[in-house]
C-alpha cells in the first residue's frame, strides 16, 4: 500500500497538475480565533479573520492565495491535486486498520458474573467462571499467537461481567503470556481491563504491575449521590468513595486510567462532571483521561449540547492538564476501526466460545468460533465470509460518502451492518451525527486545538 498519508505530493492517486480544496476541510469561528481543520489529515491551522473570510468567500478559487500560504495548505492536505479522489484514501485507511497484522487484540471474559447490580446492564450475570480446561486452552492460544504469528503487539483486554471477581485467572494467564513473550525482543504484551473498579486493592495492583498492565477503564454514573443510587454492589453498598480511592491508587502506581463518565442532562446540569474532576485535583493528571459518554438509553437534547460544552470548559479551567476524550473511536489520531472489525482479533468467553464484538449476548448461537483443546480457534467460515464480503460497509451509503466526518468515523461497523444493514432506515438510525456532541465537528476541532497547545 502506498504511503500517501505521509507523502502526499507523491501519492499514487496524484494524477493532475491542478489543485482543488480538500472535501474534508472544515472552517470554524470561535469567540476569539478561527480554525481550519482537515478531517482526513488531522491537520489544524489557526487562521486570522482575513484568511477565514477569504476562504469562506472564494471557495474553490485558489488563484489569489500567495505561494507561501498555498504550500502550507498543500503540505497539510487542505489543498490537493485535482485528480485525487479522497474517498480512496479513506478506503485505504479502513482496510489498513482491518487487515493490520502487526497487532492482535484478544479480549477475554473470565466470567459473566458481576458484583454490581446496575439496573441498565444488558448482560446476563449468571454464575460463571472460566474452567481450568478453558484456561489451559487460552494459554495455548496465546502461545500460538506469540510463537507462530508475525505480530509485534499482543493486546489482551479483560472484560466481562466483572473480570476482577476472578483476578487469579487474569494473573495466571497474563503471567504465562509475559513468560512466552519475554523470549522475543521484538514483541510487546499490553494488558488492559474494563472494570467497575470496586475490587481493586494493593495486592491486585502489585500482581498487575508484574504482568505489563497499562490501562484501566472504570465507569462512574455521575457524582456521589447519583452514582451510588445507580451503581450499588449486590449487597447494597455505596461504591463512589471506594472507586475514587482505587483510581487514585492506580494513578499513583503509574497505571493509566480512562475514567468513563456516563452522563444525562441532570448530571451535566448539576455540574457533576466538574465535581468529579475536582476529586482528582490533588493528583498528577497525566495518567488520567476522562471519557464522557451519554447514557445510551436517552437521546441528546439541544440543552445537553450546550451543557456538555460548558462542562468541558469548566473541567479545563479547574484541571489544566486533564485529558478529555470525547470518544476513542472519533479521536483523530486513533481513528481506526473498532476491534470487532479487525481480522487479528477475537473475544473469548469464559466457556471457550468465540465472538468478534463485545456488544452482543454471549450465547452459543451468536458465537462465530470455538477455542479448541490444541489452542486454535475453529472459526465458522460462513459467518466470517459474510463479514469479509461487506468490507467496508460505508461505500454502500451516500450519506457516508458525502460526510466530512467519514475519515474519523469510517461509517458503520460490519457487526451492525450484518445485523441491520438491509433495513431501509439503517444508516439514519445508526448515524451518530447530530445525536451526540462527540460527533459535533465544531466541538471536536476546538478540542483538537486545546490538546495541541497543551502538549
Ligand atoms: S457493535 Fe460494532 S462498534 Fe460496537 S463493539 Fe461491536 S463491532 Fe464494535
Ligand atoms: S455514519 Fe454518519 S457520521 Fe459516520 S460517516 Fe456515515 S454519515 Fe458520517
């Protein structure tokens, strides 16, 4: 594949000597500055009022832009060769991400059981635990991945249920993975975990340090009172204070924490996000990332959009160095397909059945493979073939082809497309644009600007 994204002028799609504006340019005026941003190249320029007005007024007419400015615009992908069809870049980006064979993402559910009783959880918390036989099969699978596949990174993500209920299983498998990978200087093991954060203690922290754990994802449902109302343990205990204490311990031990805050209009209006951010004012924030996610059962309102903006500005004022992400999928530097779309990826459930997506009922009938006693996955070839046939799904939708967000969003995932793509209103229902501030370009560009000037 050509390296067009880095060597734009010599790209294989460059076939003319005339220039045009990129279809992925966006221009925004904020209260005291103007930004020009390109969603394909993630390039950002602060421009003065005169240039902003000129571009708005002259559109495709590039004749009056002086050569120096023009070269900057060409180098950053704002002005492109007339022969280029930028959709091909997006397809390349998509396929590169799906067929990336340098990393393998292995998601493991040691259990589907949980110590919490959240009313909205879609998972069926039946008593379950990975058996010693399946543990052995997972270890063999990891060994096969490391020794037989030409990968540089093995990313093991622990999921569930609440995975820390069986931290002994996590420790056993991770220790083995670390042992096998330590024979290879050119291969790296990265462990991360999605947990409710309640069961973290010093002993677990020490064990996890041993096994190359890097990142924890922990969720809060608002500030103390609201969180405690929603997220009690099965025994009815409040959980907020313990989780905050545990997050601080993790950060002080040099783990990265992605703190996901589920928000509603009430949570934004009551200033809960600022109050939570304030609970971390006494620690080093470089390892803390705040990820704001709307509670999925509700729709966004106009009021929520405004409140969301205000919350982000307020957090920035209180905590200058805090890293706020609006969605890991839309973060321009990480804009790749969801793990579920990648070929080098599998979700292994506690019972050995294998899936591609985590947003699924982990039933045998939804599985697309099974882990065998020799540590390989028997994929259901028919189901896999169906996935491959529709890659990339965005080419089927005019709305995506015309969308300036496409290089960041990359359209629907193959899982959703396979489940519902034949319905007439599929793309309208799926498309997050206009329904979430995460897909609000003006907001995204402003955040990019703050990130760039803070780093
Ligand atoms: S539904 Fe799609 S985006 Fe969501 S987890 Fe599954 S594969 Fe990923
Ligand atoms: S799903 Fe929506 S936001 Fe994403 S590329 Fe398609 S039209 Fe754009």
